C-alpha cells in the first residue's frame, strides 16, 4: 500500500491477508476460536501502528531539524507535514472513540477494547454504525482526510505514485454490484460481522491512515535535497527532563545535535567524561544523583562531530539545573483555621511537582478534590487536623511534609430587629417590622445561614413582667398588641432566641433589648 518512500512491509501484507481470510471464514459461521483469532490480528495491527507511529515521529523530528537549519528551503513543506500530522491524529482518535463506544455498548461501562467479552455480538454494530449514521460520519471523515493528503501532493512521477497509493489505502467507494444489489460502503464494513471483526477492521483503518501519513510526510521531507546542510550553523542542544530537581532525586537530560546525520555518531563529553550514545533516541543521556546542596548548578561540555571530509567540528554546550529541598505550600483559602460543619477550601501545591501527582491526607476530617483546590470538613472541634502531603516522584510516593490546623466551632450569629442589635427605637419603626432575623458577623468570611426557630418578647407593665412567646421568626398578634402598649422610655426585651444553622446545629442567642423613644 505504500510508495517507494515507505513500502508495505511483509508483516503488513501478512496481516492484511489474515484479515481477509478471517473475514471469509466468518461467513461460514465458524466458532469462537476464529473470533479469538481476530483478537490476535487486532493486536498485530495495534503493534504495527505503534511501530509506524514511532518511525513517523523520527521523520517529524528530522524534518524539524532540517527546517531549523534551512528555514527558507523546508519551512513550507514542514508546515504541510504538521497539518498532515494533526489531521491524522484527529481521525485516529475519532476511530478510537468509535471502538470504545461499540465495546461499551456491548460489555457495559467497564468494557475494554483490549479484552472484549462479547466478541461475537452481531446487533450493536449495525445499530450504532448504520442506523445511527456513525458509519456514514466515519466515511466522510476518511474522505476528508484523504482529500487533505491529496492536496499536498504534486503531479510529479513520485507524486502520481503516492496519489494512487492514497486512493487505494483510503478507498471509501461502494462495493461492486452483486446479485442486483449495491450495498453502501457502510453496509460492506459493518453489516453482518461480529463485533471483534469490526474492531479489527477499525484497527486496520487506523493502520492504513498511519501508513499513508508516513508515505506523505516522507514524500514532503524528501521533496528537496537535504544533503547540502550547513553544519556550521548547528547548535548543541541540552534537553533536561526538568530544570527543577528535588534533593536526592535524579537529574536527567538529553544532549544532541539538531539535524544530525544518521550515518555519523557524534562524541558527547561532559567535562572530560565521554557519554554513551543511544542510537534509538539519537542522543546521549546525562544522568546523575543530585547532591543535597540547594540552588542553581551548571555543567558544560562539547560535542565532537566528524564531517564528510574527515574534519571534526567541536560544538560546546552549557546548561544549568536547580536543586531544592522538598517543600510544600498548604494554605487555607479564607482563614487560618478550619470550621466545623463547613467545607473549608484549601490550596495545596509543591514547587516543581504537578498538582496531579500530589496525594494529600488529613487527620480529624476528610479532604477531597474541589473545583479549585481541595475541600476539608473537620470531624471534631478542639482536635487538631493535620494535612500530610505525599507526591509521586519517579513512580514512587515520597513524603513532602505536613501542616497542622486548629478546628473551631462556627461563631454564633447575631440577632437583629430593624437592622439593629440594641439601642433605641421608635414604636412606629418597631411596629413596622415583621420579626427577628439572625445574621453572621460581617467579619466571618464563610457563607452560612441561621434561621430563627423561636423567641420570647417581654416588657415590664405595672410592676409585673409580661412576656409573649413566638414560634418561627415572625411577631405574633399577641406580641404586636404588647408592642402597641409601649410608651416612651419603656424597654422591650427579645430573649430565648433559638436559631438553627445550615450545618444542622441549634443555638440560643443572647438577649437583645430596645428602649422606646
């Protein structure tokens, strides 16, 4: 299926033949051993795809290197190759998503495309791919990808051969009419085949698209002569895994030449030490255990590169890394304490480590991921809550540190009438109110509401104390009549104020009083 730039391997030919043979055998209603054989073929496709994808990445890297050296010569075709890469990745992921949908539709949400239970299912595929038009959408996506590839190929001899290969590999035409019936492309791919056969077919489609991607990017990369590369313009590159390293952990960096000649192996030195060269990654790897000395550190060296005429170019390099002791930041978003009965927002971060690799735990409470950081709910007032943070570093969980927090009860709300806590009030203003309200102090940053459940109204009349109770937060008619009888200078008491909070707790608030003016 490939052009001379990326010919079809014997392995690929064998897999394609196996797929055709197995498909023919299915028409004979062969037992589950054939279904299992399809799974084997599918895994062969998956491995082939990985191999081709690895080769493609090398082509992209080499193409990028050539473009860096001679941008004017290669930039236009390199940008076309990046578009091909994006289109291929998009179609590949789309086919992957269809495979997942099909398998989960049969095996449930826990379904695994690498371990399908219902390999012989014949119903789900026609329903999802034909009845629900997903097959048509897939065909249109393949056609769009095919047209995008054809648009970057010219009419040269090599281009014509590649065009023919692309059309064959990504063919979506209707099958040949048989017995007076002309099935659609979708029917020919998804109707009457068991699930495992369809999954294998989709893997073959993914293999075809990766191979055509390979053909096209090799074609684009080889359109112009890259032999006249000027090595005098090359720069040595040091590519560390990270410039920020925790004390005691490994520092690792790739040291390589951009646009390196694959036929010549450069000699890489750090100081006077020659590093081993790994041809698989076309680079030397510099790795060592950092010391416990904090701060920035530097290292330098050179790359000796032999030109075709035998002369050696020595390119120096220098890089730096920073060593830091394990540290962390744990800070409550609103206060320096945790409040019982509330979701206390907390941010946790460790310099140089992704938030996804942090593992926080807590004593006296629970901690869980929120929309922005973490949420902590303490369990007991007066008992310390301690947050401990571990981090996944180089595949291992390592302790970073811990921080203690005090746990307090949410403060009581304040009772108000007419927006006042106490003082003087006119009888007219008093009678205009509907009841008693409870609000949190203005300096309390959390959102929490309290509702008045009951209260008592009392005053002194003729030397006797007269009180009138109420359920809820509204004045009763008896209480209103009592307030109507107040005169200037009389004092009104609101006492036994019982409130209930959002956290379910019930509290009794202090008495408030007003003098009638």
